[in-house]
C-alpha cells in the first residue's frame, strides 16, 4: 500500500450524520482517513464536519447567513454544489483527497453527482443513493460515477444499511489504493479516441490492433450519445490527442430524434482544438429508435428497417434524410482548420448497409456522398474508397492516414 489515502464524504450531516459517521469509522478501520463535507443547509449537524457548510457556502459565492434568511432548495443547491466542487477539486489537485463517496436521496443524489461530474476522469467517485435502481443517466452524465443502490432509505443504521455502507467504504478505499493513473500518452505517442457501434465492431477491433502495431493505445467509445460526448470531453481535458471518429450515427440521431443523439457540440471539438482526425460515417445511414417490442412507427413503415433487438428499431434514412445528415456533418466541421480527413466507404457505411445487409441502399449512399462533396469545408480532405466500412483494407487505410497526420 502507498501512503495513507483520504476519502471525502459528501453528506447532509443534519439528516445523515449517523450514517456518515459509520462510513468514516469503516474507512478508518481499513487504515484510511475520512474528510467530511457538510452540504446541508438548515438543520443542525449531528457530527462535526471537516469542511463546514459555512465554508462551502462561502466558496460557492453566497454566505450561509444569506441563504438561511429565506432558505429554499432552489436557491441553496447551486451555491452548495459550486462551493463543494471548488473545495473538493482544490484538495484533489493538491493530492489531499483520493476518492469521494456521496450519500443521498433524490435531492442529495442530484447535488452530490453534480459535484462528481466536475471531477477528473479516473478519480474514484461512488454515489450511495436511494434512486440508483432506476434511470441514472442524469446523475452519471458522461463521468465515471459508480452508482450504488442503498436498497433502503438512508435513514438510520440497521443491519442492511451497515452492510451497504461498509461495502461503499471498502469500494472507495480499494479504488483509492488501485495505483493506476489515467495517462494521456504512451511515450511521445498521443492517446487515440475512437467511436464505434455494434454494426462496426469487427472493424473497430481491427483498428485497435493496427493502432497497437504502430505503438498507439486507443480508447473506444460506444457512439450512443454519451460515448461521443465523453470522447470530446476527454479531448478538452487533454487526455485524447487524436481521433478516429469511425461511427457518426450520433449526428443522424440528433437530426432525426433517435436515441443515440450526441448533442449540439458533437463533431466540433477536435476541429476547434486542431487535433488530427479521421472521420467515417459509420452507422449514419440509419437511426436508432426505442419502440414497443417489434413495432414499426407509422413514419418509418415505408423505410427499409431492421430490429437491432425487439425494442430498438433501426430504420434506414431515405436519400433526402441522408443528405440532411451530410449537410449537418459539414456544418459541424466548419471550424476545422485542417489536419482532418473524411473517408467514405462507398460499398456500405455499416454491416447493415452493405450488399446483402437489411439496409443496403447504394443510391442513398451516393446521395449522401454527393451532398457531402458539395458542402464539406476545404480544410477537410475527402477520400472515397470502393470498400465496405469494416473491410480490413478500409480500416487500415484510415488508421494509416491518422498515424501519418500525427507523425508528420
């Protein structure tokens, strides 16, 4: 083991003091230290805080006395979130804190995870929550937050609560002592970010192998909205230094209300940062729709379609809809100043779209390519290859292009 590690605990010490004290006891029993952040506002703290609510409110820009003059969750939460984020980040950056645990119900989970979303990738984050058994996407966002269902309410100690909290303490302690840091490069070679979809996985696996042979490590992101956004956040954080954007279905879904929508910033970050990037419209020929089992919505009954699984429908975009995707891709690449190449696999943009696939439509692919060629910025080179997206020759050509950009 390395030097003694410190686990920060985010909690409202007026309502969860007993549970927080037990967490601290378990962390100390393993040889660690606990640092208690009191993010409560109104009630009296049941145990002393190491980082008081007064100091958190001040760091958030509003004295606690001002909040207490007319306390509401709507007014207090942004202040306490901002203050806890600033104070916790400062301690992380100085090496004083090595993991964080949050305790909360609906409001506490929202507050704690907003703090956690502002922390670096790789830093251990555990949220013990009463609402962790449902859709946690709003709480996790694009960060590596571990959601842990408390099962019972966090309201007093009992055999179940003690076990869950002890497990959380053990998890945080283990993570803090894992000893593996997130590195942005291997030697002088930058870390490469790559997007993928299930209809491109064979090609993605080949790309990882090819990059590895050239001495590069790759992080592959599932391009279902959160994946693309996470990749681009890591570009901003300086973790990723070059990009193989193999799957652009997030753009199609953004335009056509699919479940993989990547947000308004998707496909703009690498260009604005000047990072080397190679792009391929993998999976962009269709959208992903969440549907009733084996049901095709009226709007798509005249489209080619396939069920990815019983509740996810993949309808093929028609030529006009696919042209819209080409224009949107070009618009989002407008800020790219160079060091970028768009590669078009003319025999199919995914496993679904190749000859014999359920979404094969050569005329639609040609419409996309014609539109793209007419509006792609001059700073982005367009390369057409008479190959399928997963063809090893296409993947190798894309990898070689990106490596050449990096190393020139």
